[in-house]
């Protein structure tokens, strides 16, 4: 899962460069910013806030590392990028689970 997210993000970014894309919308995840050590929580987060990687499960870590790839790419290839990037940080995803794991969101919606 993690490798697929990371390598998939790299492939999309490469395709954006190659095909003169105007804007890339990256679907982020609230878990990229809210998982902090006890006492480090806050009410307002910015694009400079990141979760503690070791506190993340496999899905959350895949989203976290994919967004890190996006940010590293933007820094490394800044002078070559002609497209805008936008990250949408979703607080809740609604829909059926792809695994046997049931999220608190699904339980709430039932």
C-alpha cells in the first residue's frame, strides 16, 4: 500500500510535467496533520504541520509519505514546474471500506 501510494504519486507528478498540466489537485488526509504526541495537539493547523510518522497506521502512512513526495518534488523541481498544486485535506471520507476494518466514520454514519 505504501509503495503504491508513493510510486503512484511520483508517476502522476512526472506525467504532469510531461503533458503540460495546468493544475494538480492532491487528495490529502487529515491524518497527515493531526497525529501528534500527547500534549502537542492544537486546534488550528497549517501547511507547516505534520503528524508524527511513527504514530501512523499503514493507510495513514501511505497518504503521509505520498504528500511528502509531492512537497519534495515541488522543492526539487521548482524551476521546472509550470503547474499549480493544491492539496485538499479531507476531514471525513464517506463510503464503504475497502478492507474489513471499520472506521469510526462508517460507524457514525450507520
